[in-house]
């Protein structure tokens, strides 16, 4: 399995409970694929470089995990249909 970093920017209108619910959905998806979440780094509310969906701010979270290609496809699919997620990016980490 390869190591990846997942950058997430959530809608700023979500409260802490809503963020945790969305994060648990993604975490359970990763663990369901026999992969492992190594770390979750919550940066909190930050100003965006440019407006996304008329939003000036976003809630940033970085997740570090191990997985395979099938997991990446599923994460992209689920993230693209999630209305509460403004942007996501998956990056392969160096060894």
C-alpha cells in the first residue's frame, strides 16, 4: 500500500459536529477498504485564496492514510458528490 495525503476544505457554515460527522464518513470509507488512517490534522477555518461556491472561508483538514488505487477512485467519487465539501486533493507522499 502507498501513503497518501488528503486535503479537505469543508463549507464554513458547518459547525464542529457537522465537520466531525463528515470526517467520520471519510474515515470509515478508508477503513472499510482495509486501509489505515495514520493521522488527522485539523487546521480550522482559513481564508480561501479565491472564492469557491461564493464562499470566502473554508474549514481545512489534512488526513494522512495508506491505501490502494481502488480506494482513491472511491474517495474521489464520494468527495465529488458531497455538497458540504468545497474542494479535495489527494497527494502521494514520499517514502
